[in-house]
């Protein structure tokens, strides 16, 4: 009985020793990205927060960041998100804000 208790204690301690560093690694790796608008990789500017929260609801912001499109093509992308991908329709002011953001900071000529 004592042996069984000692053995299970050893197993628990040894197991935790193995799991804790792995957990630490997994959680820091996962929380290092897309955490806040500031560290998301989105350039600072009006509309950043809206893009951060809205676009990340369905996919990684990398999907957004890897695209470099002129404003009119971002317009098509937003329509496509609404018509085909299930994004809620934006009210005109929000759409304008987001389109201005995307067309300014994520156009083909914006710095990476
Ligand atoms: C309701 C869910 C939803 C929301 C909200 C959403 N998307 Fe998407 N988006 C999708 C899906 C589904 C795809 C399809 C492919 C995929 O899974 O990456 C996609 C793909 C994309 C692509 C890739 C297009 C390509 O040619 O490969 C871009 C760019 C994009 N979205 C931009 C945005 C932006 C910008 C926003 C915020 C304004 C946004 N999305 C919000 C669902 C969404």
C-alpha cells in the first residue's frame, strides 16, 4: 500500500515535470500571436481594432495580412465574406472605416 502511494506520487511528480514545460511552451506559443490589436501585426491606424475583432472571428489575421489589395478589391473581398462566407453585413459607416483601413494599410504599396 505504501509502495503504491509512493509509486503514484513519483509518477505524478515525474509526469508533471514532463507536462509542465510542454504546457508552458504550447500556451506561450499560442498566445504570442493575434492577442491584441497592438501585437497582431496589423499596422496602427483608424479601423485597426474593428478589423482585429471582426476578421479574426472566423480565420487567422494572417489570412488578411497576406493579402495586398487595392481598396476596390478589398471591397469585393468584403462582399464575398458577406455573400459566401457568412459574415454579417456591415453598416455603411463600419464598412467605410474598414475599407479605408484595408485600402490604406494593406494595399500593394503599403510597407510590409
Ligand atoms: C463569418 C466568417 C468570416 C468573417 C467574419 C470574415 N471572414 Fe474572411 N474568410 C472566411 C472564410 C470561410 C474564408 C475562406 C477561406 C478560408 O477558410 O481561409 C475567408 C477567406 C478570406 C480571405 C482569403 C481570400 C483568398 O483569396 O484566399 C481574405 C483576404 C479574407 N477572408 C478577409 C477577411 C476580412 C478582411 C475580414 C474582416 C473584415 C474577414 N475576412 C472576415 C470567413 C470569414
